[in-house]
C-alpha cells in the first residue's frame, strides 16, 4: 500500500524558513516523479513544485520560484521542500503526491498533508 | 498559464441523481486532464486521468469525457459517499494548474 507521510509543518514568522519532508513507502520510490501541492484554508488546490525520479529536473510555480527548493533522497525514499522567505500567503496545507514516471504529471496518490502557518 | 474554469461552483443534489461537472481550459490541453475528489479533512483522490480513464479502484459510476478545451466528469447515480468537492487539473504544460472546484452537496 502506498504511504506518503509529510512532516515539518508548523508556525513560522514571516521571512522565516521551514523544511518539509515526505517519507514514502509501499512502492518503488525511484519509479515515481514527485510533487508538492498546497491548499490554503478554505481554498482550492495549487501546484507548488515537481521533481523527476532522479532529481535531474525540477519545476516551480511562479508564486514560490526563488524561495522554494524541491529535492529528494532516493536512498531514504524521502522528498523534501525547503521553504525560505516565507510569507503570509504561503499559509496552507502542503501535500506531497506521486506520479508514475512516464505517464504524465497527474497525481496518483497523496499524503495527508502538513500545515504551514506563517504569522507574526 | 492555462486557466481551468469549473462550473458550476456548487451543485445541490439528492442521492441517486445523475451529475455532470464541467471543466473548461483557456487553451487546448489535448487529453491531459485529470479529475480529483476531495472530502472534508482528507487529501484529494485521483478519479480520472487522461480525460476518460478511471484510476485504480474507482467505481464505474464515475466517467470522464472531452478533449481540447472542454471536459466533463459524470457520476451516473450519486451515492452518499460522493458528496465532496471535485477538481480538474491539466498536465499538458508547465505550470500545472487546477480548476477552482465544484462542490457537490446534499439537497
């Protein structure tokens, strides 16, 4: 069974940093591209970032470009999202999600999310 | 950026009714469109990919159609567990975008 467990969320002041992690199990990690999608309280879904199986290619939404870095450690089956210069509008539940490599960037399975709150 | 517009924003229906949800793209996405279901407090779940393919373990009452800029998600007969918010998402180019969602609520 696919399991994706996010961690690292919490309360941070504007301008601060957080590193989110997503521990994966139940599937062959290196066969899947990965992504982060966020959802502000009471709002819809917003794609944040994606990374290919080897980490050789990364993509970012304009809203986070230059402030966020996605990475993965295939030896630990873990995905990361380093978030710097955080703003109030980054407040959201952050989901990690997987996409079978070569099948297009739709998200086959999702974690339960971790809440990031940016507030003084 | 491709904008996805979902309509209507909210649908009030009864169990057993047929549901048709719309997703319109600002430019063609070919068939690179997915549909997700999200219930309160839960993560989204993939229902349909590549416009018309059901994801694993998705009941046959869910179906998708369309190509280019106009897409439809149909639920043939609403079950109590189908009351949720539904999102479309394209993956034809970067950035990936989601529609604003359609809430299907109990009448």
